[in-house]
C-alpha cells in the first residue's frame, strides 16, 4: 500500500494547484445530471454521430486559425496524472508527458501542423473538460473522454478511438464483488462530470444498486478517487475499466471487481461548429489505425496493464468508425 500511495501521490503533486481535491457532491449536481440525461433519452449510438473525413464545403476556418497563430501550436487539454494514458513520469529525465492519449495528440499535431511536437498541453481536470472547450481555452480535449448523448449536444466528437466500459475498483481484501448489492452501505467515489457518476446515479434509481450505496463523494480528477481509496475514505471507485486497470497496476493492494457493466467509447472532443477540425481528426484516426500507429501505442502503454498473458483485452482492437 505504501508504494502505491507514494506513486499515486507523486502524480497528484504534478497536477496544477487550481485543481482542488473534491469532497461531497451537492444535491444540485444530481438534479443537473438527471435533467441532462432525460434530455438525451432520444439519442442512440452517440459514438456513430461524427463527421466523415471526406465531405464538407472545402472551407477550413478552424484549421486556418490554428495554422495562422504566431505561436504555431495545437492547444490540447489532457490529463497529467493518469498512468499510461497521460502522465508525467518522475523517473523520466525529459519531463515530457507520456501515454496512449499523448501519442495520439502528437500524431494529430503532425498531421495538422507538420510537427508532432507543435503542441501546447494544458492540464484539464475531468470536471472542466467541456467548459474548457466551450470557452476556447483549448482546441480539443484528448483525455479518456467518453462519447455520450449528453455530451454530443455540448461539444463535437471525433469517431471513437478506444472502447472500454465502467468497472469497480476496490481493495483486494474487500468483499465487494462488482457493480451489485455488495455496494450496499458502502462509500463509492467517482469523478465530477464523469459517466461513472451518471451510472452510479442511474444504478440506484433503477435498482441495480442498493439505495444505501453512498455516491456523494466526487473529485475533480478520477485519480483522486484512488488516493481516497488508499486512505480508507471510500470503499470503492467506479471509473472506466481501462483507467482502473492502470490504477491497479500502480497499487498491488487494489483490484478490479466484477466485469465491465457499460460500453464506453472514447473520442477527441472539440468545439461545436469546428467541422473542418473534426474531419481532419477523423482522417488522422483512420490513418493512425491503418498504418499501425494505434496498435504500436497500445502495445507500449496499455498491453502491460490490460492484457492477461497471451489473452488480449477486448479493448486491444480499435473500434470501427461509423459516421452519420
């Protein structure tokens, strides 16, 4: 446990001071989530709603604005403390961000600006991903962001570049067995503005979880949940299985409990109306998968935590794009 805590806290220290440690979700958060979820009930297959790489009117105003900057760099919101996805390794003397999402950002920058290093990374907490895009603080967010019906009305998504699902993380000694009745009277942590919180809320409403499951503990960044679990402040964490696997790799005293109970498709998020940028990113994704770049990045970063020996995870195959 000590080793896991040390590593996790080392990453946490690298998060900007503006990202405060969370506490307990207020009642308003739940009301807002329910309202948005009801508004999105008519949506189906949100991961298939992106624009085709080809098409459009030939105009590229968003790309032109990016290329015309004095500081000719792509501004991208990322995570800096998700192990193997987007993180700063204290043992890396270069001090550069690393991970599966970071590799994708470099590939997009190479295709857009001709230079894989023409990127300004901005650490964006889970709770501010959409706000940062809408306010124009970043050109895009590449941060294990799930495409869902609520979000496609707020930001524009690329085609999916990764598929996983929600999963429960708890101490190995815990009697919790998954997203089920064993969470009765337990404190469960999730990130603010995450699909994990939405699923916890829906689970209690639908009866998949006991009414006594305490889901009030939320944090700005999902890794903060692991710290709370290590400190004994919560009994379990709900997050994407891909992220949970990386967290379990950081701390050998915790493990995944039960299987995936949702389907989660990650996409690159951009501002609504930036159609030319969306099409360009989708073109990059198609080529990235076709030329083996995606597979090479998976093998380097995610194979060690997600695959079991010769048995490949279902996430080891990139999702197929189906455009609207």
